[in-house]
C-alpha cells in the first residue's frame, strides 16, 4: 500500500510548485467584469482624521467606486464584539499604514494610481512608538496577566545568590511568498464566494458577513492553498477578504484585492517584540530557586491575538526547567504601530529566552559550565509540575539533550572552539546548546476542535475535505495518508479538495501546530464511519462475520469457512452503493483532557509537550560584528511521525526562520512612526547562504506519543523554530570570548552587526 502513515511521501503539490502549475488566487482566471481594489492608507502614526477627500480619486480614469467607513452596511469591525479594530478609520488614526478607504477600478494600475490621489488631512497627536513609553504611561490593550507559583519574593530574599538583568527581542515580518490577497465573487440573492489566502476560513466568513450585515450562510470562504502563512494570515487575511467582499457587494461585480509587498508590510501586523526585566535566585550549585520576570509585549494599536501570545509567552517562560517559586507578569503594551499578531511559535519563542539568558548569567557568575547548569535544572519526568499546574509527563528532555550532545560531538568541539579563540584575536567562535519543552494545543479550549468530510465513490476513489488549510506545510498529504491508512488504499486514490466553509463549517484556524492533530483525527473519524458501514454490508452480503472482513492493499478480503473471497476496494464500494449504503460521512474531533482558567492562569492548557534540543556553532568578526552559523545539530521529538519527509522539511525551515529572527530580521520605524523596512532591499530574511553550512537534523526515535494523538504522532510546525535559540546562545558565547570570558553578555535580538559590536564593546570595557 503506497502512502501509509509513517512513510515518506512527497507533498501533494510538490511537482506543481516546482513547475509553476500550482494555482494561487492571483493565477485564477478572472471572469469578465472583474474589478481591482487598492487601499488608501494613513501617512501618520497618530492623529485626528480631519479630512478625507476622494473626489479626485473617484474622477480618475477607470474608477468604479470609492469606499469609506460610511459605505459599510454592517459593522465597521474586523474583530469580535468588544474589540475595536475597524476596517476603515473614522475619526482617529492609530498607526501609519492604517486603511482609511479603498478605490475600486477596472484595472489594478488604475486603482493604485487613483488611491494615490486621495487628499488626507490629519491633525497629528503624539504617538507611542516603543514599549518603554507604553509602560511608563500604562498604555495597554488589556490588563496585565500574572502567572505565579509559591512565594517568589521570600525565595528571592533568602536565595544565596541573586542576579537581575534586562534585554529585548524584536518583532518579525512574516514575509510569506504570496502576499495578502482575496477575490470576492457575488452570486444570487446576496451570496458571496470569497477566495482568500487565509489560515482561518471561518473567520473570513464571519468578518465578511459582519461587514455586510448578513448571515454567515451567505458567505462561502474557499482556500485551495496559501503561499505561506506563518501566522500572518490567521487574522490579517480576514480584513483583506472583508474589504474585497465589501467592494463586490457594493459594485455587484467580482473584485480582487491584492496587497503589494510594501503595502502588505506597512498595513499588517508582525511578531510581537518584547522587553524583559527579571531577577533570578539560585544556590551555589546553580540550582534555580526563584524567578521574578516581567515580559512586556508590543501589541501595536489593538488587541488582535495579543492575549493568546501573552498567555503562551508566560506559560513558556519556564521552558525546560523546574522553578519552585515563580512569577511572570505579562504586559500588552499599546503602541501606534501595526496591530501585532500570530507568528510561528505564538509567544513561545519570546517566553523561553528568559531562562536561557538567566542560566547563561548564572554560569558566568559561578564560573561554571552553562550547559551543566541547564541539565541540573531540567524538569523530572512525571513528577514536576509547571507553574500553571500541568505535570510534565512523557519527558524526553534528557534523551534529546544527550543525543544532540553526542551527535554534535560537544566535548570535542567545545575544546576546539576554546583553542581557536585563544589564538584568534579577530574572529571568535561560539557554541550554544538549547533544550526545548513546547506545549501543543490552542490556549483557548474551544478552538481545539475540527471537522472533516469524506466521500467514497463507486470506483474506489475518495474525496477528502477538512477544516485545515494547506500553506505549503504538507497538511493535505498527511491527512490524506490518515484516510489511506483507514481504508488500506494507495494515497493516490485520495483527492484532497479546497478548504471551504460550505463543506466543513465552524473551523478552527490552521495554527498552533495543531493542523495534523485536529484534522487528522476528524478525517479518521469520518473515514472510519464509512469503513464500519462497508464492513457491516460486506458481512451481510457475503455471509461472513464482521471480524472476518479485512481491508488490505486496496482490496477487501472476506474470510468464510472453507473459502476466502477477495474484492477490490472499488468493487465493494459499488456493491455498497447498490445496497443503498451511505458512502459519505462527516467526522468530528475535540482535543481531550485540556482545561484552562484564564483568570487564575491554572489548568492543563496543552494536550502534550513536544521536546527537542539543538546545538549551534557560530563565528563572529569582532571588527565588523558580522556573524555566520557554521553548524547546527538538531534533535526533534515528532512522536511517531506521520510523514518523515514532510516533517524533516518543517524542522529545517522552522530553524532557519528562527535563526532569521535572532540574527538579521530587523524591523525599523522612524521617529514619526513610519515603517521603513518594507521590502527585501531593507528587510533581510535568511537566504540559502545563511543556512548552517553543516546542518544535521534527527527526529527522536522510539518516541511514539503516549497520549492518543493521531497514530501517536506529534506536532512539528512551531517547536523547531525555538531550537534556533541555540544560535543566540552561541553568539553570546563567542562575544564573551572577545573579553575575559567571565562577563555576562547582553545581546538584544536580532543580533545585527551593530548590536554584536555593542555587546563586544561592553565585554571589553
């Protein structure tokens, strides 16, 4: 049987991707009369909107309509009740790049040219452009959140040693290959079909309906594939789709809205940047006794998904370590910037860096090896609880740690790096290790559900639909493998179809690394329902016991006393149809065991933990501040992988994306709050030459999940991104070697050459 689970299968669109045959929204044939839209954006970060004159734009050649907030028939909001996130600004502007209006024309060039003719007058007010100012003014999009265990104040006061520090990490642009785009096609009686490059079709449906003031059932959101998402299309895609839907509703014609890269970067949110302050107490062996930490996130101008990001950051501040007395306070700082949103890791990467920085400082203070101190503080399997009350079961920390040290030849390379640094005055090398514990599930319990729809046709071919979206991560092939495994047929007989709210309603976003976990189980339930019906029919039809009906290798074997009968899967499907047996079924899955009290920050927010470990070696030029990642060794816990080929690609890609966040991807706003890093010429994402020259990736063996995950697999989308923390640790190790080796290093991320040089100057002072 080709394509069984746990076999390496290529992506279902792999050939179409590399040959250019994969159809994205901008490749779809445009019906006659299709219109194109362009946005009018605020040129300032904060102020009162005094005048918005679109008369020149409306009079421009090819313009069919101009739309402002007053033209929205429903509610001018792209978020749920109680959230102020308007599609078009009305009285105030909150960030440079906020949509004010939209121009719709018969060509894209005409729409964009006309949008540039809008006359905008804004009375500027003082903008908050950084976390420090927001903290000083107590400007928050939500009240601070606190995760606490024990008595950290008393434990810190009694600790033999205490250290305090502060540092910061920046945001990150998603830089998906396919920009934000939506194509809205009006139908009869006010119905709309919206093709959207979104991770959350149901939210697109809801936002479009909310803007138009109609029932959800009038809007169908369709997604065949995305050219990347990384969290940037979980909520941002919804307002883009909503704007296209509004224009289609108003004009009665198909409307496409696609954002060019510059507009996309100016108008949409990023990964949250964080500022940190913490105090850690520890004993003479380096055992952590207490932590008191402040994590302040740059939320941007509105709430968006910041509550979930803050919650995940707080629940990952402990990372791999048992901390008896713990307090972490999360601040969601309101600034006059784009509303920051989900990004691969969703606050987890911003949480784990606290303890990694603290343990490096503890080691310098005690004159000890930082990695010995890391291992000393690991969670013990099955006994230790996180600060929020979840037991760390099925703990693979020690295994991952041992395997990455062995495979990466840590002892030998540590000696080599130290020897190199003693004789090299300009170039310095660093070696960093990082252990990982990452929780899998949405922070919000009701989002942990999924649906699927499976049809078996009378020739034995199968159509599969589920609520997950395919963004290049290989979700469709993995879920197809699940269905193939149920029916014991070749995966080539499974046809995944475009995600659609008309086929599977009320879907959760494809995010939080839950795509395979949720949709795989839902598809299994649907397929197994049909299989059960087919077995019951075959038993009656052939006069055999149900237990003697066996599916295998595209056939169905019916064992009877004295004889065996074998029919193809397709033959049985046709017989079932002739016998009036339904060959269509829905499946539904909800994640068990999870519960969460958001106010108390207690419970079991995660179904299980994914573990990993990484070792990275870097070289730093102490004259220029430039750095290179020379080698990376990764061990990732994927449980019993559904598809090792797909998962390997996810691990490699996630690590390099995390490396970009830590090293080169710098967002920069000027003093007026205008984002100036708006394209590949000014915003540096890692390329092929930035990937580690030696890149060894291993999936942890014999690690099948003890929890009832789909075929005992584990999520792989987000956890490996955090493994790039080893690069940050290695950079600090190399910088320390430029001084006396005893001075703790503050290295804000991204570790650009400027920041590396500043850190080197500090350790040399």
